[in-house]
């Protein structure tokens, strides 16, 4: 598998092999294309800019000029949202929920991916079929039974375990790990087995160090799932001190905002706090969000 | 050679009956067991349970209480189909899909093709298109509420052209706006899928098309679009599944599926009927119907898109 990313230069098919006489319109076309792409990208980013600026304004100014304020920026909205919802507590809940989901996804995903890729045992084909099948089960159908089982049956409402449980396994991660382990030569593992190493030891000291990029990809992809998830934690948390930030902000947005002096300011401040970790991680590690990594995860 | 030798020492059917029974590496079963157990606990069992609930008179009872939940056949389904609110929600999601899916596929392919060329500032463009995808819906819903409120920036810019009633409280505009919102939010992911597919298109096809004097548009039509057809099928099916799961946007953006239920989605209805109003049996029946609908639409799409 090639690990080409958007950053890898690929030869321009039409322009590169065109005769010299056609190079000028090609350059013009390229400039037009770049301009259109940049304009589109700015339109894509505008809501994020507006979110940040809005979170710093004391009074909401919805005029076009208000989008580019020259002064009067304040952190009051952040103070306001922090008194309405305990930001630190909500962030902690989000962190525990996300951390638990990542831990489960990586541990179970590595074990299952390694077994499916490098070990031959009875039922492997059937299990891989099961993995494929699980990918097509939609969450809508599971919504009611999972709520009934986890909240009513196991009594896990308002608990981290109940929040994490449906996210502790991620079939996409199993696919990504399987894909990476498949690329490692079987001789490598055979040699380690001859030396008498146990499978767990081989996995830990031979296989895992070789798939470090996959590990990072899975951690990043898994992070955005639970961190941004709203529906499930919303269903199972009623106590405000157990709610992740996405849930407490949504509740503020739909219930409390009407009473605040500058509701949009406080909402946008909360939105910035919620968005910042995921966006920062993505920008820092954007090289690892490669088309092939994610493509292989989805396509198997 | 060495591989064969090592395998040979492990494969002694006479000496190791366990190998014949469980395969060469029975430890694989142990490694995959936690995953398999989870699949049963969190997917397989609830899946069967959902169908079971939908055929029974199911209601929430106090923990530990022994209650009778009689089999009612298709009663729940009859109630669901006879409910105008449910029919409206399914109609809404159809409107959503008709706008969202073509918009997503066309924009994602166009942008992926443009990004696939060597251009300056690609990292910036990559981040710009991908950032909405990595951001929480709840956060970006906040800013869209602000932008599209009746006194918001969009209406201020439009001036006299602003719709009345405003976007999110307008029965005809609420659902299309949500469809555009979701397309914007998810586009980065689908661009990545198309970019992966574009890497597999043979360069020779473009070269021979250029030699034949094909214009850029002709090359796009007759080389790129057919070559990425499997990716298009995937994009359409994934966008359909994402759309059918719609919940957060109507719940927050239009205050619970308003106005007058014009933006209610089936999943939102499952929450309202099943958990708020305490009728999980009806909600389970909506879920089963929704999944049947999604599978049907996906299969029709697949047939249409994979037709030679």
C-alpha cells in the first residue's frame, strides 16, 4: 500500500505531457483552479473564524462589518459559559469517555487485527465475515435495545462504563490493524516462534513497533468519534456532573441559552472549547490523516 | 525455504490433534475472543433484541419487576405506519437524501480531482476541507444557529432577499439547510475517499485521451468518472447511511425537528417516541423500518451506479 497523501506531489496528467505550445493556457487554468479552490476553502473555514470572533465579542454584532471587529474583544463569554456549565468537569468527562474508547479500540483492535492477519486458526474466515457484517449494522437499529440493556438492564446510566461500552470496540480499527499486519512478512513471526517467543510477546515486541503509524492513525480517528459524539452520552447521562462537554453544551444551547444576556457569545465560547482539542490534534498530525489509511479502513 | 521448515515442525497432525481441530495457531482464537465477545454483547444480541421488541408490547418497568410483555404481531408496525408524524419524518429524510447525497458526491469528486493536481498550498486546502469533519456537530451547530438566525449575518447580507420566515423556522427551507450543513460537515471525509480512488486510475488513460485531443472536461467524463465508479458507489452508500442516522442537527438546529415537524428525522422520532414518551416498542419498529429502507435505497443505488 502506498502512503500517498495530499502532500505528495503527483505529476499533473494533462499539463505535464502537453506539448510546449499548450503550456500557457495550462498555467492560466491552473491559476484559475487554485483561486477557485482557495475561495472555496475560505468559505469552508469562515464558520470557524466566525465562531472564534463571536466568542470574543461582548455584544453580538451580526452586521457584515461585525465579522471583522477592530476592538472591544473580551473573554467574558468564556467566564459566562464556565459558570453555566462546569467546563473543567465536562472536559474531564469528555476525556475519560474518549480515553476509555481509545484504550478499548486499540487493545481489542490490535489483538483481533493481528490474529486475523498473521495467525491461522479454525473459524478465522467466519470471524472475518462477521467483522465485515458488523460494519453494515446501522446504529439506529441499536439505539433502543442498547438503551434498554445498558440503562435499564445493566443499570449503567450516568456511568463512564455505560458511556464507553458501545464505543470500546471499533471495527474500522480492526480493519486498519489487519491491513497493516498483513504487510509484515510471515517469516518474521515464524522466526520469532522458532526462538520460542509466545504470541503475545511476538505481538508486543515484534509486530507492534512495526505498525506504529497505524497506531497513531487509529488513535486519531478514534479520538474524534467519542469526543464529538452527542446522541449516546446524551441518552445515558442525566446528571450534569457526568455529562461530556458535547452534551452539556447542547443542553445549554437548547434549554438555558434563552435566559443569558449574550447567549450566542456563551454558546460560541463553549463551541470553541469543544472544537479546539480535535482541531488542534488534526492540524498537528494532519499528515497521518492520509487518503490510503482511511480508505483501507473503510474498504477493508 | 526456512519458512517451510518451521511450518513443517508445527504441522504434525498425528502428534498434535489440537492443530487439526483448532488450526495451526489456536492462540489466535484467544486473541480474537474479546472482540468476538463484544460483537455478541454490543451488536448481535441488541440487534436481535430490537427486532424482538418491535413485535412485542414492550414498556419500561421498574428494575427487577416481573412484567408480562405479550407478543402483538405487527401491531407496532401498524401503529407506526398509521402515524402521520412518522410518515412525515420518512418524507423529510427522503428530501434530505435527495439534496445531500448528490451534492456530496459531486462536490467531493470535483474537489478531489482539483486537489489531486500539483498545486501550491495543498496543506492549507487539505486542512480547510477536513476541519469541519473533525469538529463536533454540537460546536458547529452553535455557529450555524448564529449565522442563520432571523437577525443573523446571512440574512443581513441578503438584505431584502432574506427568506421570510427565516431559514430555520421556514417549513420549506429547514430540511434543505440541514442537508447542506451535513454535506459541508462530511465533505472532507468523502474527498479523502475519492483521492484514494484517484491514485488507482492508470496515468496512461489520461495520456492516450490527451493524445486523442480530448478536452479536460471530456477526460473527466470519459476517464475519471468511470474509473472512480466503485468509490462513487461507496460514497453514495456511506452518505445515505450517515443521512439516515441524522439526529443532532434537527434536534439542536431546528429545536427538535421544527417547524411543525418539517425537519424531524426518523432517529429523532425514535428518541421522542421511545425514550421521551416511553414507547420503546414503537421506536424499535421505526428503527427496523428505517434500516429496511436504508438497505433498499443502498441496493437500488448500487444497481444504478454499477450498471455498465
